[in-house]
């Protein structure tokens, strides 16, 4: 078995509110709470799926964790795999061109009127035996969901839909201005849909997932003012959706500008551009448009993204308010701004591990799937690619990707792994260490990437090495970390 994962992008947005202005036709923006989508998120949270609300998981476990029949369903649900992918070959690889089966699942759920309708829409995206298992589990989980969440929360759900729907004209006005900035001519016959699902709490963590033309957004259904927070999330996340819909021509032109720029910070600026712009627009510009004052608090719970958004805010505002589309001058200024704001970005662990490419030789291909979560939890990684085994031909282009850290995790086929690294990086020399497990770094001058080599006897040793790495603020080529058996 081999695994090649498309970017695993996990975005947990804690964003601000957006309120009033007036304009436009309201029908282009839709606000809904879909029972079938809500049922899936209930099962996904119970199974502690990626990008789900921890608060929701804890609530479900508090009420149903002792139910053996339900927990059996959850365990089986957790085995479902949706990371089959379809690549858009003509798009630049740094723009994540393509979709996974999980993307298609979210889009199908957002349009479905029932489990049966979802089943019809989703046929063919995953193997039939997995499709049948998914539908069976959704049907089996539905009574639990209806009793615990859906039926008791009907009044709050309707109130939320009504409250947020009142802002549809304002959302549309902002949407159209942002689309102009990004250079996207959105076909208004295709609605932008805010798909809500309830988390029956007054306080807690929520998540939002932009997919296709839909923002899939959790909301705290016991919180009377939750619509204000969701409104802010909607503006931020719609920026991601619009950015992803730039034409292939525009994406390739932007890609070329970043790749050709001589600055050592060009690729880092590129990596953070999507999130930085969404924050500057959603949490900065849109907030000011609505409230008349700029929010002076933190805009995003990630230092690089928050600081980058603040630093390029004035340039963004000048373009949006002037009705201009981002161009070469804007990109060059964004690169300069990033370098001035983060002069140590190429040494800071947080900056180096924002996006990572993992090359893995593991003894057990199934157990390796915990690795992406380690980088998310320890380094707040927001873009993760993984090739396993590391010589998988489909991962070949990952070696040449500029200024994105490469992590080689070697548990199995060690001599083959080192031979591959030597072929790809001729200046690499295998560290002469005789220890149980270690992590070593070196710089590939050709791609401008920091390379991390983690050799372990067993995958459980990897977390120990990453714990040590997470305690460092800066890291340089030639750093050696050695496994410590005392780590608990």
C-alpha cells in the first residue's frame, strides 16, 4: 500500500464579527441548516475526526460515551477513508489544485435533502463498499443525533438561520468587492451558501470548512449572540473560497511572480498569502466597513498570520476601496512586507513548519496516519503533504518544491531512504551518529528548503523528537536532536 495525500489543510478560525451596510440582491447568498450534513458532523465529531470541534466531541461523549452500541458505530465510522484525490494538473502545485473525495462529500452533504439524496449525489466518489458502510452508519447514528441534538435544538436552529439571513445583503456587497480584488468573476447563478450545523453549547470551540461554493460552519446553538461570530467567520472563509477560484491563468501568473522573486522570503510570503489576505479582509477591512472603527484586538490565533495581516492591511484596503485587482506591484509589496515583518522566518521553527512535506518509510502503513496530527498539534501546521513510501513516483515533484520544509521520517528501508536523499540532495551527508533515534537538519540550497531527517526504530519515538523540536524558537542547519527515553 502506498499513501500520497493532497494538502491536509486544517483551519480553525476564531474570527470577529461583521454587521451592517446595505445593498444588492439577497438571493445570491443562502443560509441553511441541513439535517443530513449536521448528522455527518455529529458522527465525525464523535469519532474525533480532523477539523472537528473538540467541545462537540466532549459533549457527545458526556452523553453517549457509555452507550456500547453507539460507541461501536463511532469506532466503525472512524475507519472510513475519504482522502482519494483528483488533481487539476494545469494549476500550480502550491495552490493545491484539485479535490479529494472528502471535499466532494462535504459539497454533496451541503446540497442533500436526506440521507438517500446524499447517497445519490455522492455515488462514485469512493469505493462502493465504503459508500455503503457510510450510508449504513449515518442511518444507524441518526436516532442518537435526533434525540440528543437535532430535535431539542430546533428553535435555536431556526433562530440562528433567521438572524444570519438578515445580513445576506451585507454579505453579498462584501463578497462582490472581495471578488473584484481577487480578480474573480463569480457567476451569481451559483449561490454562496453558509451551511450551519449546531453544537448544543453556550461556550466552546467551533470550526469552519470552506468547500466549493459552501461555508460549512459550526455554531453554538445555546449562545444567543452566536450569529455575530458566525457572520465574521463567513466573511473570512469566503475569502478562501474566492481565492481558490482565481482562473488558472491568474494563478500561474501569481505563482511565477513569487517563484521568480529574488527575496529569500518570497516563498514564505506566498505560503502565508491566502490566510493573511483572508484575515486582513475579513477581520480588518470588513469589520471596519461594518462598525466604522478598526478592531484593535488580535485578528487571528497564529502569530505569523495575525502579524502579516496587520502589516499588509493598508495595502489591501487601498486596493479594495479603489476597486483594484491584486497585481504584480501588490505581490512585490506583499513579499517585502513579509520580509520586514518576519526577518527570522527562515530560522524560526513556527515559520519553517507552517507547511511541510512528509516523506515516510514506515513498517506499518496504517499506523503512520497519526503523523500529520503531530505536526498540527505541535506546530500549528496548516498545509501538509505526505508521500509514503518516500520514493512513490507520485511524490516526485514534492522534492523540488521551493522553500517548503521537507521532513524525512525513516523507520523502514533505511539504506534505500538515505540513497534516495543522497540522489536528490548531493551535498547531504548522513550524520555519523550511533544512537537509538535522532533528528538532524540541513539546508538544500537549490530549493531553499530546510530538510529534517528523523530516523527512528519505532514510530512512537517520533513524538519525543518532535517534542524537543517544538521547544526550540530557532533552528539552523546541522542541528542534531537525540531521542530521550526519559520523555513521557
